[in-house]
C-alpha cells in the first residue's frame, strides 16, 4: 500500500523522474491496482512465502537496475551509515512481504489485504513516538476503529484456525510496513525513491539467499513466469508509476486512491480466484478502510 505518508517517497527537486505521458491520477490508479493484484500471487505460485519473496526481490532488483540505467537519477549512491540503513530496511522489507504472503496463503486474499491495510493506523500511532510529536486523540480513535474492523473480519476467534492466524500475520505485515515507511521518510529526503527501492530489494535478496537451501522447492515454468510478472509489473512498474504520479498528484488525492488497494485486490480475487468475501469480512473491511482514510487524511501540521 502507498498511502499519504509515502507521498514523501516522491523524489525531491534534485532527482529526475522516468518520462512518460501516462501520469497523474491514471498512473496512480494503475500503481494501486498493481499493488493490489500482488496478493493474488500468494495463491498462484506453488511455493512458500519466503521463496515467493526471494523471487520477487530478485526480479525487482534487476528491473530497478535497468530502470536506473535508462533513467539515471541525480545524486551519489548511498554510502556508510545510509547504506547500512538501507540494508536494515531491506531486512524489514523481506519480513513485511514474507508475513504478507504467508497471511494470504493461510487465509484468503481479502483477509490478508484487509489485515495488512492496518498499516496507516500503525503509522499514526508510531509517529508521535518516532518523531517525538504530541499524541492525538484521533490516533487512538483510529486504532480502536481498526481493532473493531479486524475483530469483525476474523471468521472464528480460535488460535488454531488458519484464518485467525492469517489475519494475525496480516496485521504483522501492516506493522512491519508502517515501521518501514517511517524509516523511508528520512531516506527519501536524500535519495530518490527508485534508488532507495533498488537498494532495499537488493539487500532483501542478499539477506534471503542463505535461507533458500532450507525452504527451496522446485519451481515449474509457470511459477517462474509468475514471479517475473510479480517482480516486474507488481513491484518495479507499480513503484515507478506511483512515483511518476506523485509528481503531479496531490498527497490527499494519493491517500484516497491508495485506500482502493484492498478493493482492487478483493475484486480481482473474486473474479480470478473465485474467493467471495463474506458480508462480515466486507463490514469489517469497511471499518478498517474508514480508519485508514481518517488517519491518512488528517490535516497537515502547520509550517
């Protein structure tokens, strides 16, 4: 998901953008739809979550490298502490995507996406602690509304139930993404978002590589093709479209469109996987998305 707080991930004045005519709101919707469809690969690819993530970051790293080669960005590559920070974020990115795909494999695309969509609310809760800002009552209200939504989407409150476990893993994916987003706020002030994404994907690939002999299973040609699609279109292209859109789209507009990610994902899972969400799931999802909108559309601080 790429909500309001990631609007800062658009490169600053010192960075260049990939050229293209498909900009603005259409590009933003295209990016959000691609982010939403990524969850379906957790059902399509016959492999563990770690293998899917490794394939995704491997392909995405190559795609980002090509993108940087074709459309170079200004500035020097990260060095020293910034490189260490990017590696730390790469590890967090691997955790985020692994928990996200594991959540979907344990439950459904709808449950995994909606549980993961709690990320903006985690950011609202963590920002005051992270940046030593004043805690607001709205943050608590958003958190309570989100908890109510998560409680509704869980089909059965039994720790042994796979759907329950899937939702909990999805919430963990949301939390890890929230922390990653807060970390990236500082990084993208120095480096372009494409460069940050390349280094984080590459770091995640290197860190996951030693684990592959333990979890690897043979991949069919279909699985390999799906991982290429996931890495190129749902990762590199989606990220590039989002950044391109942010050069002309207001942050508030991006926040509204970004809340459609689970909507796109659930609709596509319904059409392509035959996963029909229950009314309880839709009602809980509506509460979560209401909390997300409330959290991401809060007034900008003065100054």
